[in-house]
C-alpha cells in the first residue's frame, strides 16, 4: 500500500484511535479554538496507548502521516503566522503536546524517535518508506499552498522546516533517515531552481 493510498483510505480512521486529552477552557478561549484537543503529552508519554490500536504493519505509514500533519502545523504557526488561523480553520487536527500553564508543542520528530526507541515501530520499514514519504509530503504541501497560499511554495515552506530548531533532534534511526531524505530533496530543489529562487529556498 502506498503512503498516499493509506492517507486517503485509512489514516483518518487511525487518527481517531489516538488517546486525546481535553484542553482547559481558558486555553481554548485564548487560542480561539473551542474544539481543540491534544494527544501525546511531553516526550510522547502516551506512545504505548496511542499505538496500541494501530496495526503494527500500518504504524510506519501512520507515524509518518502524523509527522507530516504535526510538522506542518508547527511550521505554519512558527514561520507563517499570517496563514496559521486559516490553516487551523481548514484542518483542526489535534495538537501534539501538553498543557500546564499554557499549551506546549512537542517536537514533531519525537513521533519518530520515541516510537523507534520504544520498540513500537518497524524501523527498517519506516526508513525504507522515507523517499516515498518525502515526495508525498512535498506534494501535499504544494497542493495546500496552491489553493490557500499561492504566494508560498513547498520548497520555501519545507526549507523553513529543515532549518528549524526541531531538526536538531537526532535520536534513534528513523529521525536521521527522515532528515537525510528531506535535506536531499531540498538540495535537489535548490539545484534545479534559478539563482533567485535558490536564495529564497535557503532563507
């Protein structure tokens, strides 16, 4: 099964199996999101429960698709603030993180590292999917931006993600494989861009 087929046919069903946590009303009011829910907790504390109902053979695709959504959400929030409210209105996906005196985002790469080091993920299968996943991810970003933020490009968006501090994480085997695949794709995008575009991608 391709990642795209899984994403379109089964991913939403599997997302509903996550162990969601309610957000205090005061935070919902501050963030203007009355339906906001969380999953994961700090350092993905609920990884065992979250993956318990995901078929082991589907976990590589599930975790990668979840990574795409969480990383996109956080990249949009951090680097493209003027587009974030519209993104949330369009998607309303659960946030990966926890609450204490505020809402804290967890590093999206921990979706890979924690499930990897906990022995809950077929790491070899996940790493094998990386080239396909990066192409799928780039296409998803391209299609969303074309409809909702045509002044942005997938290359620029993913360049911001690759240069974000979240990419400092290097635990396990799946995270380095993802980072390598993303940087290879970005390098090829830069190589094929015009000089002006290449400067933009690197920004």
